[in-house]
């Protein structure tokens, strides 16, 4: 009679321990190309909000150039090449439309 009760106890133990091991798996890799749309452009617009005229245009150009460089570095790190790189950078920077005056 000891054998069946030992088998039941072992199976119950497996039912309790198995979910614990299932939860300790390594996390899956995060998506590699998920830029935040227009975030950098909005940041540049906000940083030049108090400026006017040529100063505003100059600061906006500098800020957007730095944003493009940052996005390019991100694309290089993620090994995005070719046409997807152009699209990635455009999405990452937030477009090149005219800034509001």
C-alpha cells in the first residue's frame, strides 16, 4: 500500500514544483526596432519654444541634427541597414516637416 501513496505524493510534488520552474525561464529578447515616433522632434520644438527668428531656426537645426545622429547610432547598434534604416531614422526623429513658427 505504500507504493501507490508514494506515487501520488510524488506526482503532487511535481504539480507544485513544475510551475515554479516554468516561471524561471529566461526572458525573450525585446523588439529591436521600436523608436518612439516624433519624440525627438517634439523635444526639439519644446526646447526652441522661447526663441524667435534666426536663433530659433539655428537651435532647431542643431537639435534635429543631433537627433538624427542619435537615431543613426541606434540603427547601427541594432544593425538596421538599407531602406529599413532610412525608414527607421525617419520614424525615430519624427519626420522632417516644417516646424511651427
